[in-house]
C-alpha cells in the first residue's frame, strides 16, 4: 500500500472515529415492553421474545387472507422525533422476517411522509431504493433475527446499510428514495400487501450525532463542498513532507473525479495564521520515473506535467481569483484573474517545497495573505478549489469537480475557523454559515419585489391569481427560514427560496411579454400569440423568454451563401402551444420572378440538457429538426424555429422577398415577410480556409446498428459540404487506403472537397507509388497533406522519436507535401513539421510568425477545451462562438482549422447503456437512464425517444471517465433513417466560414486594385482597416458577444467588396 493510500485509509478512519466520538443523543427508543397500540385483530401487537440474548419484546406484524383471499394487514408508525442540529443519524434495530413473503423492513421518513430510507425484502435479499431505483444490497435469512443499521449522512443525503456485521457496511452511499426530502423524523413498516406474512421488529433506537468540529467532514462532499481551514498557533515547518503535528488537526480535501473511480489519489489540507495560508498537497504516483522531468521555468506550463492547481477567490467575489500551480519537479506558476482577464505578470511571493517518495509525492505551500489583498478572520468564507492534472494516469481531478477549473462561481468554499469559533453553539455556526452562503432572506426579498412589480404593473389584474399564490408561499417560507436548525434543512430552505425566486422571474417575464405584445384589442391579443425574431447567433432560453421587438428578417447574401435567423412563437401568458404549422413561399424579385435554385428551409430548435449534476444542469437550444408540421406531445410555453435561406451561385443581384406563414394550433396564421438583398458576387464552391473536421463512419454504423448504405453515406458527405467543411477522417487510412473510397473521393471533389489527407506511418514508403498516383491525379484539385502521431508532444520520448523517423521518411519520399501535426510550436519538432496545429490556448503569435516566415503554416484547433475566455464549439459555449472562430483565424493569420470530431457523441449514445455506473448517472444528471431504459437502449432505443447524452469517452480507452464538458466533438445529431441533423453550432460555424470567404474576396480585390493603381487612397485605407476585423475580435480571447456588431462588420466588408469591384470596373471601362 502506497504512503498516500495509507494516509487516505487513516483519514477515512479518523472521519469514522470523529463520529464514534461525536456528540450523540438518543432521540427515539422503542423496546415494545410497554407497547399500547396493539390492534384488536391481533395483526399488530407486542410479543415476548424467547431464546435471543438481549431481546425481550418485539413488535409482530402479520398479514392474513380473508375468506375471499384478500389480504388484511396493518402498518406501524413511530412517533415523530427531532434530530436537532445533527450531521448523522443512526437507526438501529433487530428484525426477523419469519416468512419468505415478508415485504418491508423499517422505512425512515421525514415529517411530510417522504421516504428517505426505503428497504424491502425480496427473494432472500434486502433491496434498497436509491433515487427511485431498486437494487439488491445484502442477503437476509428468513426466520432468523438480524441486526440492521442505517448510518444516515444528512449532508450528502446518503446512507450506509449494515446487516449483522456492524463494522463493515453491506452497501454504502445509497441515495434517498426521494431526493427532495426533509430530515429523518419517523419510522414506518407494515405487513405484506398481497400475501400472508409475519415479521418482527425489536429494540429500535435512533441516535442523532453531531461532529465534534465544524464544518464536519461530510460537508466537504457533494453537493455542498464546504471545508474548514483551521487556524494554527504554530506554523508548520515547510519541508514538503507534512509531518508536523499541526497538520493532524487539518481537514482533508479529497481530490476526486466526478462519476468514476480515480487511479492515483490525491488530497489537500489547509491551515492558516495571521500572515499566511498553508496548503499540504499529497499525491499517489505509482511510477515516479514518469515524473522525473518537467517544466522548471518560472511561470512555465507546469500543467503539462503531473501537478497540483490551487484556485482561491478571496472574499467570495464569484469572479476574481488567483491561480497557483506546481509540478512534481518543483516548477511553479501563479497568475491573477480579474474581470475575466489573466495577469501572468502578477507575482504573489508564494513558495512551495516538493518532497518525492518511491510511489508518491507531496508539496507544502505558503501563500502570504498580503499578496491576496485580504486577511481572513474566523467565520469568513472564501472560494477555493484544489485540483490535479496527471498525464501519467491520464486523469484530471478536483476537490470540487468542475467542467473548467477556471469557474469561480462554482468553486468550493472554505470556512476559516479557530478555537473560539469552535466554542460557538452549533445552531449559531449553522446560521452564520447558511446566511453568508445562501442569503435566503435576501433572495426572498427579491422574490417579493418581483411580485410587487407585477402587481403594480399595467396588467396586475391579469396576474392576480399567480401573484397571490406566490405571495402566500413566500410568506410561509419566511417563517420556515427562522426555524432552520440542521444545516440540511437550512440548505433545502435556501434552495426552495431560490425556486420561489425563479418562479417570480418567470412571472415578470410573462408580465413583460403581455405588456409588450398583447395590448388589449391588439392583433396579437386577438390571435393569442406573437412571433418574435432572433439572430441565429443568440440562444433562445428554454425558460423566461419574453421575446424581442424585431419581427421582419432582412438578409444580405452573396451567391452560393446561406443566411439564417430564428423565430420564436410565444403564446399569450397562461396559454400553451400544442402544434405549429409552417408554410414558406418562393423567393421572388419585385416583378414576381422566382429566383431559381434558391430555397428556404425550416427547422424546429430542440433543446438538449447538459450532463451535469442535477443542480447545475442547463437546457440549451441546439438540435435543428427539419420539417414544416410540428406537433408537441407535451404543450409548450414557447416554440423556437430556425430558418436557412440559400441563394445559388451567380444569382442576379437585387432585392427579393418571400413570405413565411406560421400557424399555431387552430389560431389565425401570421404572415412574416422575408427580404433578401442578393449581392453582386458569389462565394467559391471550395472553401478558402482548409478544415479537418473528422466524420467517423463506423460511429454512424454503431449508432444505427447496420452498415451505412452508399446513398446515405453520400448524403452525409453532401451535408458536410453544404456546411463548407471537408468530408474526411484523419484517423482512417494506411497502406493503399485514403480516408474514403476512390469513388467517394471523386464524387466529393466535384462537389467542393479540397483536401487530400494521407497517413504518416513508418510504412508510408510502402504506399509511395499509390500516394504519388493519387496526388498527381488530383493535382490542382485537392491539396495533399500528411498527418499522423496525434498530439505527439503529449507522448513518451520513444513515440516522439518514432514520429520524427516517420516524418523524416515522409519528407524524403514526398518533399513537396506538407506534414501536419497537432502540436504546439516546439523546437523539438523543428524540421519535422510543416503545418503546426496547436490547441487554441497553446497558440503563440510570435512563435507562429517566426515559423510562417520560414514558409511553414500554422493551423489551430480546440477539443472540448479550452473554455472561456476562449471561444469553443461546446454546447454551452456562447451562441456567437462557433461563428467568430473563423474571424479569429483570419485575424491571427492562421491557415487552417481542425476539430475532432463532427459526430463523436454518437458513440456515447449507443455505448453508454453498457458502461454507465450508478455513480456516473448521479454525477452527470442521468437518472432517467434506469435499468429498464438501459436494456431498451441496448436493443436499439435512440434519441429523441430518450434524452441525448452530450459527452464522450476516450475512443481508445472505453473504461475512461466521461468528458467533463458538454457537446465537445459533436456538431450533428442522428435523425431517423440515417438523416443528419444539424446543430445551431454547426450552422453558425458554416456562416463563419462564409464570412471568411468575404475576407478572402476583399483581400484579393484590394491587392488587384493596388496592383493596377488608384487615386482612391481612402478606399484602400478603409478596406485594410476593415480586414483587421478589430470591431469583432482582438485575438484568441478577445471578441464581441454581440451579433449586431458582427453583422455590421460583415456588411461593411460586403460594401467594400462591391465598392472595389466598381472601382476595378471603372478602370477596365
């Protein structure tokens, strides 16, 4: 056993010991020696127990069958008990299921009768219900007395089940049957409801236990993540070992992975005094040889190595924080983040000493409060997280698991405590912590203010009923807040306060909608709904959307260009939508002539729920379901729709119009005019920006459970080309093989494909003649590029050496074909790589410029990381992100864009039924994936009949944990009969790639104008300034979030294209 594992086991034992030595109070006891509630029919009565040491009396519950074979049975309920400020509750009892038909063990309920602990007996086992799902927990013999215990952990809302052996639980971490419960307040059981049975219960006791220190260790886990930083009278000796006596009093913060077990464990402890914060980081490391080398430069990329990362938000601002990181060889990094910007030049004066053992390493950190700008006092709360990036085990972990470490709103919390604080009454400690953290009273005040705003508004009478109901609930709840003793009750009350506040926010949105759109006797009021226009770069929220004031789409498009916009159908508050019908007319000019080849496609925007723990889930608009007739199984408060308008190549310039007719249910139709200004230029068939967005055919076949028909595969290729992307797959190929068949290659080349991706392997020379034939065949049509050894700089020295040998051989054989690698610019690979492709956050502009000057290229790519302040394609990224990435690419003089992949989540959505664990289901909010649903998915049940799972796992390691992000590597969905379904992100990416063509056209025209000469210097200056794209983006992390700003910048570029075209025409004439 490793040193850290021993420490983990010791720490767990100390937590257990803390509750053994905790303040314990017996809050309920029933021995049935004076039981007075026996039934007259004898089905519930106290009986004497003979031959069992320690047991004298028991409750006997019996079910009998009447003459008609109908069961007669009774239940038993304890009196209510009060657990006070307890952190843990232990229920102990003895039970004998005399008959194999016995059904119920002892249930634990809250005051409202909600079931927390719900065990039944079936086929010789105790089965427990966790979040509505039954599972076998322990074997149980019939006609035998058993000692049973529930150790209920109030703060995590879980319990452990002990049967006979009180040292080791038969099952642990069982969730309550009903998640939204109160605290334990009563016990219950009854006879079997269907058949004759006999069961006995004896010596029932309930103990409420309070940890000796506050905050208790169990508060440092899900869902609270509140830990204690203990004040020390004597500072530890900083030697990296953590052996000082003071560390024994510090709480352990376990650094874990959400949803799955961790291979190499790590932890952190905190102490403080008047000057410094002290942190002890301890890490398992099975092979310390893998940590022998690493970044040692000051403020270097230590996170590329096995490292700790500490995040601190002094004062709990929720936005500004500091970041400390250190690796196993002593490399250190610090930075301050303020107002969303990182200050790498910030120097904190912190220090850390690292100690290494044979199979673990540790570090002791000293962080001066003076550099943080705030000195805490007992009772203060700061934001905090302790994390680890471990490339040796391919694990990223954290005390407070987060999609992105850089999310201060979601940091865990540390409570600074000292000896005086620990002397306060527990009720006071809970109240002080709860009020500082949750501010429930302030939330209720805001909720009341919202209700008053609506009551004072012009439509007060319309909302009288919901206003009165909310006022009543708020009033009741204000009384509840003052009675909270237990932290769980305080937390639940605070969550309820937030729910009430959310309800009042919806009320305000409804009132605003009524006021803006449904004035008395208006057309909208008569129709009962309104149609609201939104930009395609904005995400229409699932709830509390009150509409926009714009209603008529106006587009300006070049030939071979798509334009897009959204419309939301909003019924009058209090009404719902059960269906929407859409009709679209043809685009015509002012003389009524149809624009041949043009089209307008309609889609309903479907929402996807992110796979995060339930309290942090978001519902995001993303999938675009094509059609014109939409019926809703569940009536909707609002229905969003997406429209694509396409103008064919070389379309005559001019103004065109069409009409979109929208009819909800049996309501009167709305006629929405659409105007399109066709510009006097066209976009090229083949995209100017090289892309490598992989589409994996065998994931398609796995999802549908059949080989993709040839016609359907080409439908996918056309779909990808329609979105100005390259149909391709970097990871398919090999000897005499390309990323698609030669027939498909020829088919796609004619329709817009522009790249020929070839595999780099040590056997590339074996394919020499075949590759040369293909390169020659498509000369001038397809640009050849070699690729291999993905993200090589993250690999071992041996693999890097193999990559160099293969790339060297490839260059010798194909001297004119560039070699692409997904790596940041690094001198280790100089002369081996011709096209560098770093991650967004590894792009270095100065390094890129130096390589471009040597004739090399620089592409870039995101995975599901990095997150904000970078743009990304994730489902919960800003709506404008996928579109603005092409603008950034131009701005930074980057030559290509890569992404893995277009359909990566298709794999998850047919494999997860085989792999999901209960822990992962809870961690990712997938409780809908019951055992029954899992079986149906295995047999072919698919989205949208079940929710979409918006994450992926490692392709090469199916047992790896799911990605922490949502939507990474997936920009399309699988529809019925192999139909590709676009996401809003894919559409915005397409529109951004179209924007890029505008930049290329303007630059070419500008260069031609300069070459031919002109006196119009003002026009040249305007065009050069516009091509800087400064109004839209300043670089990799600086860009507008405003759709109107981007559209205005594009319109200016379009005007300049036309103006220069006219200037060139004048010169020709």
